[in-house]
């Protein structure tokens, strides 16, 4: 088999792979990679990107509160932002959590998190941090969601 045919065969194999077709295929219709602000999140095509949702904002609640309060606040802000942009928590594909003192705060954060994502939970990653610019803030959440 010559090199050109090998390349074509590899490309066909990649496009046939699980999920790879959507990543490798050419855009169709009126999709554009250009970003648009959608009332908070950034939208590109059918994806919404929300970033930097803090667990505590003094204008919403005077005292920082514990990790459960902060998790509920951050996820409520996420839910409201997604709804405003035409999506929902059910359409969240990926979540990233930055968490102060994960050994202490993980279980309580996870308990609240699981009330917002009851079934078909999105992919999630997290990392520990020593803190944020606002003293008392215990977490920050980012997400990627689908929108029609």
C-alpha cells in the first residue's frame, strides 16, 4: 500500500472511532468557531463555556460560609447562567472544580454537587489550591455545556 492510501486509511479509521468523527469532521451548516457572549457564558457553535464561578461573592452573601454553602451558590449561579443562555444543568458536558483544602472539603462539596447532577453526571476534574484572590473563597467552578 502506498503512503497516500495509508494516510487515507488512517484518516478513515480516526473518523470512524468513538467520538472522533465529531472532532475531525468539517463544520456543517451555519456553525462558526467565532465566539459570542451569551449573557454570561461564551458561546462557540453549540458549546457554552462558563468560567471562574466563585463560591462566594460578598454582594450575594455577607459572610463567606462553609464549603456546602459555597458549592450550592456556585452551582446555582451556573444553573442560572446556563438557563439564561438557553441551556441547562442536564446539558453540562464537563465540570472543573478548583478546591481549597480538598482533604477537608471534598466530601461536603461532593454531597452538594451530587444534588445538582443527579443522573448522567458530566465528566469532572478537580485540583486543589491554596486559595483565591478573595480570602474566604473555598472553590471555583468552570463548565462546558451543550446548547441548541
